[in-house]
């Protein structure tokens, strides 16, 4: 499972993972996360941090409009 798929799965469970500096923050309703989710988050922490940092950089890029003729 890719990082994007893991985060999508968590989002579907109303669990939100956010980047706070070098730390990951998780906001999820009690009982939402399974042991597998916890293991995935712990084992892939750096990969998730890198993914979220990359997503933030892409979101911050200036967009250009190019006319299509």
C-alpha cells in the first residue's frame, strides 16, 4: 500500500494526519485505528513526513494559466 493509499484510507475513517515540523499529528475518533494502522504509521513515519512535505511544496507552487488555442 502506498503512502497516498494509507492516508486516503485513514481520511475515509475520519482520521487526519498532519505534519507539524518534523512531527506527525494524528486526529482520529477513539477506536478508529486498528493495530495494522498503528504499525503502518510507526513503520512508515519518515516516508509519510516526506510525502506530506512534498505535497505542501507542490501546493505552495505558483500556478500559471496557459491559454489553449
